[in-house]
C-alpha cells in the first residue's frame, strides 16, 4: 500500500522533471511518513529550495493521490509528507484482507525461473552447525522469491566428489573397520577423516596416496567406486533426517559427481576458445587481465577441480531450467571462486553470466572460534537441535504443565529458535552460536515471535469476527497507526529482501510487527463492550496475525496456536 503511494509520487516527478527521484521513508516518522529530497532538483534547475517545494506541493495537491495525504511541509531540504491516517488504515486493511482471501503469491516474478544452490554438505561427514547458515539462508531466500511469484528450483549440490574422497578412502583402507563403519557410518568416517589429517602432519606421503586414490576413483576403478557409493548413501540418510527436522526440501540432489560425464565438454569449450593454458603442473584459465588469480581447471594427473564442475553445472542448469538468475548461497571464503566462475563463463560467451549471483555469509562460531572437521572441533547439528528441543520442553512445562502435544510444541520452538537466531543477523557477519540466547522468550528471538503469535490466536479464538463493518476512525490512536503502517509495508519489505538477497530484512520486519502488537496489548484491550469497536480491532488483529504468519513461513519457522 505504501509502495503504491511512493510509486505514484515518483511517476509525478518523472513527468514533471524527466528524471527519477527516489522517495524516502524517514527513520523518524514523527517528521514524515514519506520524504522527497529536493537538493538534486534545485541544483539541476538552479532554483531555490523553497521554490521547488512550492512547485512539487502544488503538483501533489492537484494529483489523484492528494486524498491520501494529510500534510505537506518543508524542513531541512526535504518535502515532508504525512499521510491521511484514516485513508491509509482503510486501504491497508482492505488490501491485506484481499491477500488473506486469495492466499496467492505476488506477480513480480511471473514467468521467470530462479535456481538456488544451497546447503551442499560434504558426503561422509556429519551435518554440522557450520552447514546451518547455507541451508536456512538459502531456504528463506527461495521462499522470498517464491512468494514474489518466481518459479524456484532448489538444488542441493552435494559435495560428493573431490580429493577429500581420496583421503577418506585411504583412511578407511588403512585404519577402518567395516563392522564399525556399518554400525555407525558417519561418526566412524568422520573419525577417519580427522585421523588422516593428524597422521598427515608427520607422514607427508599420505597426501600423495590420497591424490592417487581419487584419480583412480575418477576412472571408475574398484573398490574405490563401491566405497564412494556406500559413503554417499549413508550420508544422505543422515542429511534427510536433518532436512526433515529443519522443514527444508529440495528439487534436486545432483552433486558434483553428477557432472563427471560433462567435464570433458567444458574442457573442450575452453580449448576451442584458446583459453586453456598449462602452467606449473595444472591447466588454467589466465585471469591476470581481470586482476584475479588463474582459474584452476584440471590437474596434470587429469583430476578435475571445483570450478570445472561448477561450469558444467552452470551449463546443465541453463539448458534444463532456462533460469533468469542462478544464486549460490555459499560462505564468504568462496567469494573469489564465484568471481572467477562468472569471468570464465563470460570468456566462454555464456550470455547469462550476469545472472550468476553469490550470496555470501559469515561463519558460525563456537566461543569465538571457527569450527573444523579436521581438528575434530565439530558440533553435530542433530545433537544441537535435540538439545534446543529438550530445553524448550523444560521451559514450556514450567509455564504450562497441562499443555497437550508438548513434544511437538517443543520441537517447533527449539528448531525455530535456531533458525531465527541465524536469520535475524546480517548474513555477511559471523554468528556466535549460543542456545541460551536463542531460547529466550524476550527480545528479538524465535520464541518471542511464536509466543506473540499464540497470544494473537488466543484473542481471536475467544470471539468470532462478525459481519459488522470495519470502522477505521476507531483506530485513530498513534499506537494503532504504527502497526497498520507496518502491515502496509509487507510487499515492499519482501521486494527489499529480494533486492538485497538478505532474509534478515524479513526477520527484523516480523519482530517489528510483533513488538508493535505487544505495545498495544500492554495498554489496550481488543475485546471491549462495544461490538463495532471489538470487531474493528479483531479485523486489525486478524490482518496482523496473517502478516506475521507469512513472515514466519518465509523464514522457515513453525506456526503455533497454543504454547
């Protein structure tokens, strides 16, 4: 709703001055709901600010949107607009009710396909807390795009190929016990991987053995191929348990190995363009002119490298899905890799190279330190989720010992707490993993949002909404208008999160909605003696709950009716 008013103002200015002027929303809304910066116009037209103000004010007064505006004032070089509260309230409620009834997505992305590549854990290693960020950031972004009407393809590009499997195979053959591995595959394989790196510190020949083992695996030699298949199958079982618990799903689990038969084609394309060079024991694409290190395509022993497989995946996905964007949700440390991928694709005349986008993010830290599988400093996500669920259950029972389905509720709270703790943060920053903070029912946490939603549902369940009309004049207090104004920013907030590729925008917006509702709840009543007033407040509450629910679903959190 607010978005439409801003667009209409921008159109008026374009028609009058023939260039785009961004309409702003001040952080301090006591001054204005909407503000138009006048500096640029005044400078270009060589007119004084007050004169420009009078011109634009007159244009707005004569326009079709004047009825939505209460006051227009000049201050600090801005044309400051306060909107008509009654008009905005009525339009926001009507618009939100239409969204509730239609239960459909927006149309911004209609006809466009976007491929998301996220999660991508490594086979034969436990699903750690470190894998969490890619999984839930990618899932939330895919949900945002889906809500905006894009056709979304969710791909889990499994780390099921590479020199690490040479290391795993060597470790298994030297120190592995088949019965132990069959009884507890991932834990035993993780131990073997850690042991390999510990032994390699003093026995450098192990790295050579691992490279040879992987080269033989690439050739399909036995027993290497059978061992690899076994490692992959057992790992997927554990991964699926994690994804089910997190409520995350994928359209494809085609990992690195899927592209084995397409690598030669990639190399041939590079050779045809005279891009492939042999340098220092490897085949590369020189990117010196682009001020980047060379892209490593293939080792001298024939073993492929990550960028070769990503090029094969890129070409396959374009042919299969005809995407308008392909988005990789991978950590900060891979920034250079995706710059190289984009540049090599451009050199290969891949016309959609600009569709390649890297959504980077920081690390999950434990006590300020990076997690590492090699040193054994790993915290399994499954164990952490169980711990969160158990702590949630204890808290719930202390609050309400008679609650039904306590295990189901505890699971919803525990898992959602971990999800929200991650998504509320700027994705590029490192996140400290602290369950105590996550599970707090006060402040910017998942439990706070879920408890607020339960509070809303409790009020709505006590009295049904009647057919009596909505009377916007009964909500003229500023505390109600703040909430209504927020509700009116829903679609614009989605588009902002999409543009910045940052789900924290939705997470913080959900918190603002909950906070504004709780302000009202603390000083006013929704259920009062007057039928019309009660009905009006319940309609507002129903719209508020709908928007909060939409946000929780986009973030991947569970919605609760009781707690």
